[in-house]
C-alpha cells in the first residue's frame, strides 16, 4: 500500500475506504432499487405495464437472476486475480451494470432480459473485488480494526439500499416500471465517476493481478485467458440470440430447481481443484476447509434473509395494510426498512466488536455466525405469528414486517460483514479474490432457494392458509441450523487457527 492511501483518514480508517464506501453505495443503489421492483414488475398484469407472469414463474426467474448475480462472483474474482486486477474489474463491472439498467429502461421483453444479463456480468466483476480491496487496506495484524472497517463499508452498502427503493419504487409503482430501472442506472454511473475520481486513495492495492510465476508464464497465462474469454463471449452471444428469437426455450421453474445441485457440484469441484492444484501448506489447507464449512452455513442464512425481495415483498404487496389515510404506500418502500436498521446499528456493532476485543471478550467468528442465524429464525417466527392473522382473512399492519426486518438486520450484522472479513483473513493472498467469489456463491445459492420458496407460496396464489405452516417450518429450520453452528464452533476454531 502506498503512502498516499494512508495520508488521509475516513472515520479513523484509511481514506481509500471512503472510495470503496461510495462506490459500493451506488452499486447497491442500482441493484436494490431494481430488485425492489423486479418481482412485482414480472407478476403485474400486462394491462398495468407488467409482464403478466404467474407468481411461480416470476419467482423462479427472480431466483435465477439473483443467483447468477452472485454466482458469477467466482469467475469474476478469478479473472481479477489472474487477468484484469481487482481495480480494473471494479471499473469495467460498474460500466456494464449501468448499461444493463439502461437496457431495462427500454420497454421491451428482449431488452429486459438482456439488461438482466448485463447486470449479472457486471456485478460478478465488481462485487467480489471491491470487497477484497477493502481487506487490502488493512494489515493482517489488526483483525478487529478490519472487522470495524467492513462494518463501516457495510453501512455504505445499506445507505444505497435504503435510498434506492424510495426513488425507484416511487417512479416504478407510481409512473412507469422502466423509469425506476433507468434511475438505478443513473445511480451506477454516479458510482463509477466517483470511483475514478478518488481511486488514487487506494494506493497500489489491487492495481495488478497477483503474480503466480515468471513474467513469461504470466503473459502466457493471460494470452490463454484472452482466448477463452473470446470463445465464451461468442458462445454466450449465440445462446442469447437463440433465446431471443425463440429458437430454444428454457423452463425457468425446472431450471431453477436443478440449479442448486449445479452450484453445490461446482463449489465441490472448485475446492477439490484448490486442494489438489494449488500449492498450500497445512495451515492454509485447514483455513480453506474452514471457508468450505462457512459456505454451507452462509447458504442457509441467505436462503432466509433474501426472501425480503421475494416472499416477504409479495407478502407486503398482498397481505399488508399499506393505507395511510387516502394514500397507499408502495409495497417496495418496505424494502428500505432493513437498510434503515443497518444504518442505525452498523456503528453500534462496529463499536461493540472493537470494545469486546480490547477486553478480550469478542466472540469468535463461528459464534457470531450462530447468533446471526438464530436471529434470522426469530424474525421468521414473527412472520409466522402475523400469518396466523392473515389465515383468518385479515390484512396485517406493516409493523409485523418491520419487527421481522429488525431481527433479520441484527442477524445480518452478526453474519455478513464478519463473513467477508473472515474470508479475507483465512484465504491465502493469491486466492483472496477467488475465495471471496466462493463466499458470494453461497449467497447465490441462498438467493436461488429464496426464489423457489416464494414460488411455492405462489403455486397456490399465495394461499393465506398455507403461510403459517410455511413460516413456522422456516423458523424451526433456521434456529436449528444456528444451534448446530454453535455446537461445531470448537472444531471451526481449530480449522481457523490464528484467525478469530
């Protein structure tokens, strides 16, 4: 890290954290702004400007889209590590994301799906690498400060996520869905401009790919990657052309159902490759094993948490009393509740971890994970109680969802920033981008499952009588997984070695 990156301060942290804070804030503005509208737009009647899909099909497409957003984080991290460098990947990814949102602003089915494709590719390039650069701003002998830095960074994510549904929801539900998608693109453009103007504060972190050999071998490797990227690009263009012309069709529900097995298989093969193809010492192998275990628990957490944009969003739309006098609040505005709590609680959690660390009382990462999953399950318990009233034919107040999001937020702050920080501390330097990609693959799997759950709810048109049983089942499962994490935490501590 160059001295320039340390010459300024951002809340007592490196000034480069501010660059990444605002870059990710605007990226999340674009993503969450569009996400708040996506499923509602797909299931809305065509006569009202929507696509007219049934809930099951729309939920499957939603789950596949959010899955691929995070699934491509693994190749995005790998390409950054081996080819582009972390910093270039952030810049290129932001440009592609903006192009995707502007494509969705055009009212046509083809431009809608093409826009989703571009956002998937761009986010895969940007998301894992901006998170990895955050970790690069800190030395490995200050883990508590790094955790606090990620908590501040996470607050930036949620400022964007808070503002986004208010803007895009007002435009999308009040005027035109496509206005909302266009506003998301404008936010990403602002983020890219800010990133390039303040990039100097990052010093030399992530400027060039990690070298794995001689200059000659690195040049040969990049030449091969260039050819592979060209072939993949051509094949992708052909596939998109066949889909858009109707030459081939894909059943989104069936595809989504099988995709979970594909992700698990891909992750398994990747870890086999890492253990057999990378030069790792015994300590590094144990830490990679710890990341593999964290992957599984992370997938469970996100399968519950990410129902905010699918099943909980549909619940807000169909079963929540949103009338304020003569005015009906947009359902998408409730997507801003979680970010509000994040903004309020992030400084508290950041202070808490540092204070406990000074007193040598800070819980280890596995304990924090367990706490996060149990709090998630508690939130679904609240939804189960609310569903009992819905099953009797009543609309419920938004306060039920607000309390649910409070517990989900507390769980998120005990889980997500800690998980990102743990990955950067556990992963060998040459594999940081790839391991961050694995972390986001767990989120991909969770998003897919969340979409499938929403689809099952929609199979009977969100049958109100089925909701209590569904939410009670989710509550029992998530709390049970949290307890299992608590039980296996001593084993995890041994695998993690000197990383808490």
